[in-house]
């Protein structure tokens, strides 16, 4: 039996669909996927408030037959608005759970609730599958829509459901799929009858796949998919019958940074552009303020005057060096209370940061945006906040521009890849190893879902993580200075 999620998975890769049905143990756990699932549930419950009281089958989502019976008993008895209505067509081997079914006279609108801030291309496939299932059961569906978050919505004292959501009609796009949906469904049902996994070559479709470790186990970690965009890489992969960079012919070599990456990879040599590094170092002015933030961006705005997914800064790490050879001082902040922390964050930052000298960050567009949002929110300290932005220098720049590049970076200028290549430091020994993990856990804390012991451990780990980010910048700047 093919479900909607099977269908979407199979459209991307038939092998992954087969694994999910018959060899799930190969799957790698994905915390972010679980988190997105939770967000989806929260958005789904709010969407019900948007439409009001409706019918929902009492059966659980996995009790497919009884949920289907309840749904269609309700429909056949002339009932309207349905949440999580089940469609099941045993002859066709398909079933689907529709988020919302709205009745108008004898017509139905099928609405899928999404936590995104707009319509994505896979939403069309999602609704095409549901349309196919419910239409095959005789339901007169004349409109297909996506209810998603409104990215321009700003929360007031309370959430205004009528403004939080936007409904986009995608009936035309779904109908344009025509017979393609039934064709794909038939193909995918066939895959589920195979005794052995289908032979599918790896490619750009593997990007976010949970079976990646398994399928890519015999391929080089750094390969043509790290060099070229998906389409181009697939073209070369097909032509050379290999993903190996060593198999590229010189006429296939790219230009610019990627060419530097290939040359460094093939020669094993570090690439240094002393002149450019010098130019970068000369832009820096003491006192050096090494700064890093952590933020979280709840889908449904939690704080007044914030939008869906707006990055809310709750933590910073700041290392200050007044002059060359001076001892470096450390300042840090993390909000530990469930309250609006933005003003406190901004004030603590302004209290500790020097009002002269360079503010050194890694990937300045993120930090600049956060500071600009705070400046808009608090006009009384706007000038001081924007003074931070005016002095910002991006340490990512010399690494992204390949002024310094080691083959060990595998084409990445991310601080987590650059740091262990040029220093003896790494993020690997930390309990929290990336910013997304900090954000997810902070949101869990802010929703009051951590015990006090869990909170203590999390705050300690988050402080260590953010501190390493600014330490890393100090070390990487030293590395650059030593190269000239
Ligand atoms: S890693 Fe690639 S080939 Fe393997 S199952 Fe996933 S998408 Fe398919």
C-alpha cells in the first residue's frame, strides 16, 4: 500500500522508497526531521483554529481502515469540514490523509497545511497524490490549496490566526500534472513488489537522503558533487561513469574558487595568496571584538513584534583584545528565562563590546541582519547597535575567497571545516556540535519542555559551543597573520 509520504519519497528516489519499506535499519537518524515534524504538528493544530469546529475521525492515523470508514460515513451523511480525513482505495493500493477537507454545496476543497512561508514545488506533488486518492473514491474535489505561514505577519500581544496564515490556491498546478500522477503511482507500487532493492545510481537527488551513508559508502567523500551544481555534476558523472575528481579531464575543470579547490586537491598543496591576506589584515583595527550569536527562529512567533522564523538572538560570545599581545578577555550572555530577552541581549552586548575597533564575525550577513532587527525594535539604542554593524569585518571572506585554502577543507569555508585543518582545535569533542542543535534545544527550553537538570546541561553546552566559535576566530586570524 502506497501512502503520500511513500509517494513523495519514491518520486525523489525509488531505492530510498524500497529501503523505507524493507530495510529501514539502514536509515540514519535525523534530529532536524523530527523537529520539523513537531513544528508541522503545532502549525496543524493552529490551522484548525483558523477553520473552526470540524469533524475528525476518532481512529488513529495508522488505523487506516476504520479512519477511512469514519471519514466516509461522515461524508455520506452530508457532513462538512473534516480534519485528517482518511482516503483509502484498496483496489489501487493507495491511501492518503487529508489535513483539511472543506465542503461548499456539493464540492470539496482539499487543503494541505504546511509550516513553510510559501508554496514549494513538492507541495504540488503532495496534493496531486491526495487529489488522485480522493477523486478515485468519488469525492468531488474542485479546489486544492496550501495553507502556509505568512512571512510578513508580525505578532501583537496575541497570535492573530486570521493573519498568521495565507491560503494559496494551487488547483491549476495540480491539475496540470494530469496522468503523470497515476503513472508515477503505478511505477512506485511496482517497486514495493520487488524482492531486491532497485538499482539506482547515486546523484544530486541524494542530498538530504537518510540512506546516504549506506549508498555512498564506496564513493570518495569529496567528489564532483562538491564541485559542480547538481545538473552539471550528473552530466559529468554520466559521461565519465565516475564521481571521482581525479577522473575529470582538464577541459571539464571549472573556473574561479572551484578551480583552486581542484588544484589543491590534486597537488595536496595549501594555496596562499599573501597579498590578499595582507590586504584583509590591514582592514582590521584594534581593539578586536570577536563576536558570535546564537539565535532561534520559531515557526509560530513566540515574542511580540516578531515574524515567523525570525532569528531571535538569545546568546552571544565576545572575546576582546585591546592591542597586539594584550590578554584576551571573554564576555558571554545567554538568556535563561522564558521572557522577551531581546532588549537585555542588546544592552548586555552594548555594555561589553568596545565602541571602537573591528567587530570580527564569521559570515557577517547573519550577524548584521540580527543587529539591524534589534536596531529597528529599539530606536533608543539604534545608533549604538548600528555602530557595531558599521565596524563589522567578515573573517569568512579570506577563506571563502580562497586567499588561504587547504585541500583538507573539501571545498568548504565553514568555520567547522576550516578550524581543524589549520589548528589543533575541533568541534568534535563538544556535546553540542552545531548551531542548529543549539537553536532546536533552545526552542524546546523556551517551550518549557526541559527539566531543571536538562536546562543546566543545555546552557553549559550552549555556552561552550558559542565560546569555541569566537575562540576559533582568534585562532584563524593568527593563522592568517602567520602566513604573511
Ligand atoms: S542515497 Fe541516493 S541513491 Fe541511495 S537511497 Fe538515497 S537518494 Fe537513493
